[in-house]
C-alpha cells in the first residue's frame, strides 16, 4: 500500500470526511479541496487509537474563484451552511483568492501575496503535517494533494513550514493545542524558537 492509499483509507473511514466530499460538488465550485484538521487529525486519531472526530473542531473547504467580492464568497458560505448543517462539526468555506485581502487584519501580520489557486494555499499551511487536500476527481474518486509528502504526518511530527505566512504565535498556539489532544506528537520549533 502506498502512503497515499494509506492516507485515503484512514481519512475516508471518517464519516464527516465522506459526507463533505460527497456533497461538495453540489456547490458547483471549479477548484474545491477539503483541507486541514479534519484530514491530518483524523490520521492522528487512527494512529493513536482515538475515536473518530476526537479533537476535530471543523472541516475546512477551500475553493478558488476570481470573483474576490465578499458578496460572492458569502453566497457560497450560505449555500454550504445549508448543505452541511447536519454534520457534527462546522464546515468553514473560504475563497482562497480573497485571503490576501483580509489576512493582515485578522492575524496582525503581513499576509501572503495573492494565491493563484486553492492548492497553492495548501502549500502555505503552518506545518508540513497539515498540508493536505482531498477533492473529488472527474471520475468521482477522491484525489489527494500532498505537496510535502506523508512522512511527518505518519511520524506524528509537527514541523514548521517556512512558506507559511502564519506568525510564530499562531504556529505555537496550534502546536500547543494539538499536543494537549495528542501528546504523542513531536513538535519542532521554528528557527530560533525554544521547543514547545
């Protein structure tokens, strides 16, 4: 079994992942990826024998639309809220073409330059172990985007991503929360930082 096959077997066993991927095409988005915690934390739960859903706060759905107006994004968010209302965690839908417009105000630090795709946004997550996306291909089968591979994920290593615009405080806050939920993790500091 390849790493990708192993990854897909683990995440697709989670009913929330399956439900989001089954329903997401109804939103009619050209590029749409299920990302972040609902994926890598599902793998951590499986590796550590924890029940499905443990520690998972939400499911992130990234898409890319050249219309960067709030009105257009809000329409997709509202449609998604109705589509995913019965799931056990909220599905947070964001147009990655808009991130550069609000990032600095939200995080208090300069944000990324405008992303050219939702996949490029996945490349900029805070840690390599987070950098995964799953979408439904034209054949109806799940497809994975894993720009940094699977080694850190399966080894339960949280390694900072130098491409991430996230400030140190965001990385540390995420890592601290994850360690509380999954103490088996090894968290590596950012350059010049003390270990967490």
